C-alpha cells in the first residue's frame, strides 16, 4: 500500500508550484503593462535625448529665434514640432551647422536635405515643443 501512495504522489503534478505560477504571472504582466523597463540600459537609452524636465517648455517661433547660438546664447533648433538643444553639438559651433543652417529656426524641411536626416537628433536633448 505504501508503494501505491508513493507512486500516486510522483504522478500527481505539483499543485503548489502551478498555483504560484498563476499568481506570479499576472503580477509580472501588470508590471510590464505599467511601463517598467526591461533593463536599466533600456531606460537610459530611451530617455537619454529627452530633457530631464518633467514638462517640456513650449516655444513660439519668436522665442526660438532668440536661441541662435550667438553672443553666448544657447543654440536651439526645431524639427517636426520638437525643440532640440544643439549648443554642445560640435557641428553647431556658434549656432551654425557648417555655415549652411543657423540655430533658432524651424529646420523641419531643411533637415531632410542633409545626409544624416533626423538620425543625429537622438544625440541631442529634446527640451521642448514648438507652438
């Protein structure tokens, strides 16, 4: 009789483990749905180019024009409604991109004409939006 009980226990699935799995699964899915990053590297990479400010500042075209990189002013550009700080980007020295484009403007159309297109925007912080 003892051998039969041992055999039955070995053939019966581990219900405790199965219950634990079905309790843990919804918790993991809930955390994933709440936007918890898969890894710290993912979180850093995705937010690296966005300003640390919780709310992005809105700039008018006239306000943006003040940030031309001249006379000690920062250099900002707008592309597709987003404003980027290019002050520390070497190609934007003194607010000029290789003498062809100047900061303080909406360059949404002009950026399509350069070889890198919008790809380089991920390397500079997005600091606001254009009204």
